[in-house]
C-alpha cells in the first residue's frame, strides 16, 4: 500500500534560503518518515495540470502568497485537508486587510502559528482550528566568546548558561544579525547601533542578501563609514550557523516576526539574543526576557551590547534565560507536534479519496 502523499507549497525556494524555505525543508524531512512529500512553489504543478488524483493533504506556507494554491486545491478537492502555516507578515499585517489572505484562513482545515502570541492575532472564530508548533534546530555547542576584562569574583555563579569549553580571549566580540535586507527586518537599526557602540572589541556582522537594493547600498555606505560594521552578504545556511555559533550575541531588529528561526538557532547554539520588543519575539523568548529593546531604538540596542560586554553577569543571565527556552525548540518536539497534526487530519472522518470535483 502506497504512503499518503503530502504536497508542501512554499513560495520561497531553496535559492532564497530564508526562514520560510528552512521551515518547508525541515517539515518535509520530518514528514518523509511516514509520507511521500513534494515541495513546490504552487499547486497544481507549474504545467497547470492537477491530474485525476491529488495529494492527500496540502500544506501551504504564507497565507497571502499561497492563497491561490490553497483556493485551487480547496476548489478541486473540497473534502481533502489543508494546513496553513502563518508567517509574521501574515499575522501582523496581511490578514488584517488582504482579502486573499483572509480567504486562506477560512479555507484551511487547520492553522499553525509558530509561537503563542500569533493566536491572539487570529479572528476569534478561527482560533479553535489553530495550533502552536515551535520550530526547531539541532543543538550546536557554542564557542563561548570571552570579553577582554576579568570576571568578577563570585559573579553569576548561580546563573549558568549552556555548558561550553573555555575559549581563549578574543580580539573581537561579534554581534551577529542574520536576515535578508528588507524593510520588515529593519536592518537600519542595526547599522545605526554600530555607529553608537564604543566598546573596542565589539564587531557588528550582518549576514543576508539585499532584497531591497536601497538597503544594500545603505549597508555598503555604513560599512565604509563605520569600521566595526561588516556586511557579509548572503551565506549558505551551514556557514551562517557556524558564524552564529562563534558569536558573542545575536541581534534581531525586526518590526514583525511570526516566530523567527534565527532565535531558535541562536538559542540552540548557546548564543544570547538581543531582540526588538514585538509580540512575535516575546512569544519565542518569554515576557520576562531581559534582552528586549524598543523597535527602531538603535541607542537602546547599542546600550544592551555595551552592557553585555561590560557586565559578564548580565550576559550570563541572558544566556541562561535563552537556555531555559531551548526545550521548546527541540527537533523531536516539533516533529511530534507536526506528525500528530497531520495524522489527525488524514484520519479525520471528513478526509476522503474521492475523485476531484469538476470545475
């Protein structure tokens, strides 16, 4: 007996190498333990042929950008289940005013958000079909960077971060920002902070391609004017994780996030996060996290960077707070939650293998 077939619609491709693509790739890997899986940028396939049979279940990433695929599948196979994974731009912008995104919410059999704050932004009548599934990343042991001052005697003995072997003192303490240059990520705040930081060891590194050319030009200008700022451009995922693992801090300046995968990768590397104080980040790091700054406040970000360098106990406390969240981001937990959702939908009495509805 053949395995059920699941089709994942991911508007982002492998070439984009962004968070949405990483989500699609990871979910496909988890699902292939039980199902046949196809990842494509649309449904039906690019030749427009839906065929006489269809996948047993469709997963769509991004309400607005996958709305056409979800609508086509729902029209052709109204009794087959669908899952809609909501992104930050869906939750915090598009579903408020975009008709196609709103229709996608209604059509999907199940909704998935990546952190609890996302539930509060869904229309109340639809929350009953929504689930929270935290994303995950494999643990990488951090290459702990040490500041160039001595640790105070007895400091932070009770606040432990993830275990890591002692590392030699470094000339630079890297503060890494990971994300393609686009307005929602607010890379300008990171650039402005680089000009405000005064600690000699601090070096601000930005990894990501310029999706908006003007922001790419601004990054080049900032790099020329601010020696501690370095724009590294787009890097492969593996190289990015290695760079992150060697960092002292990771900064996330976004105006909106559905559940930032880079937070998970920082936490599972043992790297403390400095994050804009928005709902999507609070949903990942918790309301009591001490590493938030107001969105767009470059001076506050620079101040947190300076404090982490000057106060080892504060840096250790942030690492410990991040470590406490790490069990939420375990691959086994994400895999179990995803498989449970899909299994339940496929075995629902509403699921059928009838031929497609005439259009």
